[in-house]
């Protein structure tokens, strides 16, 4: 009896504790998961400041940003160089600093040689370049509150160095140099938390944080049995978040049950699904916090997640609706930048789908700005830009002459001097006045190591639009170079001479060349439609996005499969700034779904045995299978050493569409759901080889395998003939042969008649 009374007291005490924790929090443990994760979800009160873990310093306070991928070399008397560093979102201390690893010429005169550091064009500190520390020197410079505000900051290194006491110093002296090693860094004294009262305004933080070490800090969670509409929405959101990261990192995805059992470092969570679709811990969170969504509403709820036994708090963003179709319809509030920038608060209900301008039909326009370039102001102290990396979309099939249309502005002082030189008629006057040096003014554009110089003297003769000059730099040969793979490294160098000869102390800042970031790349192209990986990801991606692409998924999915699907979707849409939505069809397919597949290019990820809709169409597949295993023998590939395979062919549902299959050849224990590897995707985007079959072996080497000699060839420059159809005689040849035979017969008859007439005359 005493034991029973004690048990009742314990139950009452536990109930009191749970009630005291508030009706808007929930303690959740996955049912049936032995030792599963326990989390407490607490909604944010509107307008109340809430602290969550900082992405960059949740485990180890302090953040290090290395701003240089390559050593920075400053040569000549006066030179400067710009780089950028990022301050992440976190509660900040006051011990921020910049540490530079320097080496410089031991011939520099310390009485006159200096290095000045500026942040956002504000001078921070100047140091004298002493001879004793020339080989290796560490310089530490404290950063203030302005230099440590969250966001990007411009860091400028300005060097003044001379190697002699002469009044006139040769700026081209190779002994005049300074190098900043790539081990240099900015240290930000970041703490473990970040506080905000407006989590939706911060979106997509904290799920991704561009410019930081990892960039992706969130996971997308879907119900255990997600619908096709929800999977399509989850992939669209994952692709959008991935596109915002510098490295285009994929956003992991998992099911509700897998999230409940997951161990290791907790992540911020985006849980998306209809209210009634959840069956585990998210269902408990939804019920205990009274989350509702009616009719066509989309509810966005921000909550704090605390996990039992672990310090800190993560953020949960819950996307709820009565039906998954409502999530698909209104997801643009998170994926469209114009709408996402308007989000605010911690709880939001979207009742009407906002209208946005459809930009999908506009041709894709490439500018210097679209590749991350700012306006370039080149002068004597900064005559050269950094290297700008430009990558033409791999799915473009180039059709004509390509060029870079530069929009330039030139200092009036320079153009006036160019005009003065033009007016001087005789060589004698030129020698007397020294005007010949003005003919050296110009702009050199170096593309993949090959320079082209534009003379300002010739530029002055052209017509201008206002004060802007237009110059076309040819790019065709660089893009057609098989080693470039559509990638261009571009450097701009101003050749603006000196005002009074090679003398120090004259920075010549009144003479400059300005390159507008709106300068445009003109690249005539079309969308490739042939069944080949040569222009991947075409035809699955076009200038209009992925509106004609579908992914076929099996009935059962797991976190490995979903995360790889997220990687594939992000890879497909990384070069597209338009529609990122990909239709999803989930097995088993009904008659209506099978009919709809006729309208799509289809991607099939994973073992073919998981797709009942393909079982009756095995004879149409390019690669043969035996007991659901690929047989690569006739493609000169060894099955036992092949890890992943991908092939592309006409769709088995519509031969005028294209189908691609990605598969792990020999899936072992713990690899179920795996179908693609990052190395294979990188190869697809970089290679320009025509081919239908790509494999990656167990040594992670990727290559295009040769098709068998009797393989089907392209028809009319479009899709290949479906597998199983023997190549026939071309129609034109069938018509030409009888015509030739008839012609030969006529010639033969006429010759015979002529011979008979000649014989009769004799």
C-alpha cells in the first residue's frame, strides 16, 4: 500500500512539473525508438528576444576567417589590393583582430617603406617594413566595433615601398615586392549564442549562413510517408537554400523517424508537412502547441529546440498546412527573394498566394555582377583587378561567336591627353613634349592567360553613349578550348602611364579606367536535346528552369536517399536563377501519373527494382540488368570494381523526351538509398565528352565508357532510337539507290543504241 501511494505521488509530481513548464512547450520522445532523442520545443513569443546557438561558435567560441586562397603579391612602388571578410551572426566580445603573415624584399628602405591596412576604406594602421623582419613577420592589428559588425567588409592592403634613395624610383624593379601569405586571417571574438526577436526576418539564417566555414547548419525533415507534392516542395526549398551558399553545399533531408533517432551534433530544423501527416515527435509538437492550418493556409511557426542532455538551443521552423498542395502553392514566400525579404515575426499565416513577376521566360543574362564582381576602378596604385572566375552554364550548346561587351568610363584627364597626342602632327613635336607616352594608355583584358589590349587612342575615335565607351572582347576561342570546360579566368589591367616620369610620390589618382559591373557576356546558345551527358544538366535544365523535369522516387525513402536527392536537385539548379521546382512522381504510379510522365524528362534515382512502373519496360533500357543488377560487360566496364553508374537515353514513356538513371551498382550494408556520389556529379558538369554511360569505380575515378560498336546512333540530332530497335537504312539512301540504278540503265541503253547505229553506217 505504501508502495502504491509513493507511485501515485511520483506521477502527480511529474505531472505538476510538466504543467509548470507551460502549455506551449512539449517534451517529446520518439515512440519505439530505444534511447531516442528527447527534445523540448518552445514557440517564440511575438516580439520577444530569444537566444539560440550561434552556428560558428556553439562548441568553440571564436571564429577564424581566412580571406586569401592564394598568396597576395604587391609589387612596385605604390600598390593596393582588396579582399573581403565575413563577420557571422553571434553575440560578440571585444577581442577582434587581423593577423598578417608577411614577407618582403630585404632591400626595401625602412625609412620610406610602409604597409597600410584599411577596412571599408577607413585607414586602420600603418606599419614600417623593417629590414630585420623581411623574411617572415607577423603583424597583429586590433579591429574595432565597426570592423566587426555582422556582414561582409572590404579589407584593403596599400603598400608603398622603395629600394633606393633616388628621387626617381623605378616602379618595375623586381626587387620591390611584398607578399601576404594565405595563412593570414581575421579573428572574430564570437560567443556561443545569437539573440533575435524576429526570426523570420533573419531567414534563411540559421539554417544556412553563407560565407562561413560550413555554410549549411540545418536539416529538412519530412513525414515518414511524404507525398509527391511535399517531396517536390522540400527539394525546391533545399535547392534554393543550397544556391545561396558560396560552395553550393547540399542541404540534408531526413524522415521524421530518422530525426527522432539521430545521434550526434543537433542541427537547426525545417519541418514541413501537412498537419495530419506527422506520426512521431513532430506530431507531438504540433498537438501540444496547438498548431493549426485551415483551408489553403500556410503557417510558419518558429520554435526553440532544446535536447535533453545537451547544452544550447536550436531553432525549429515548422511549415504547416491542411494539405501538402497548399505548401507547394505558397512555398514561394520562402524561395522567391522578393517575398522572402518581406517575412517578419515568429508566427505567420499566409492565406493568399502572393503574385510575383514571372521571370522564367526572360533570356538568361550574364554580367560581371552575376559572377560576383563589383564595379572596378583601376588607377596607378591599383592597376590590376583580382581574378574573376566565369562559368558559362554547362547545359548551353554554343551556336555562334561569343564576346564580352565591356562598358567603360575613362578619366577626362586621360582622354584629354590622348586628344592632345592626336593633334600633334610631327615626330619632332612629339619628342619635344613627351606626348608619345600617351599612346601607351589602354586596358588589357586577359582571358585564360591570353591578353587583348584596347588602346585609348582608338577608343577616343568611337562614339560614346553619354560618357560610356563600349568595347567587345572576343571569347569564342576561349570557350571552345576543350580544356576550359566553359570556365573563364578574367583579369583587367589598366595601362595609364605616369604623369611626370617614373618618380615616387605621384599617385596619379586623377587618371583612371572604370569597368561597369553591368558589362554583359553575349553567348549565343541553344538547349541541347540529344541523349548525351555532354551538356549536362540539359535537357533537364533550360533557361526556363526545371519546369519540364520530373524525378521518379520509390515508395519507401530514407534519409540517405532524400539527402542525395537534395544534392542532385541542388546540382541541377545551381546554374539556374529561375524556376527550381522539380515534379516528383512516387511509386506505385496510377494510370494518370503514367500518362503525365509523357510530358517530362525523367530522372530515375536508385535501384531499378524499386520501381514497379519500369518492370514491364526493361527491354527499353539502355543498360541490361540481371536480377536487378546492372550488366556493364559490353561497355568495357568491370561490374565488380564499379561503384556508381549513370546513363542517359530516350525516355521509356516518350522517346521524344530524355531519361537519366543514377544507380549504385553493388549496394552494401548501410548503403541502401545511395545512388550518386559528388565526384560523379562534378564530372558530369565539367566534362564535355559526348557519351551515354558514366561510371565511377571504387577508387573514386570517374570516366565515360565507350559504347559498344552496335550501339544506336543519334537520330535527327535529337534523341537516340529506343533500345531494342535495329538501325535501319536511311530514307534518303533508299531513294537514291533506285534513282542511280535507273540512271545507269538509261545510260547503258543509249550507249548500246549508239553502238548499233555506228555499226549500221559502217
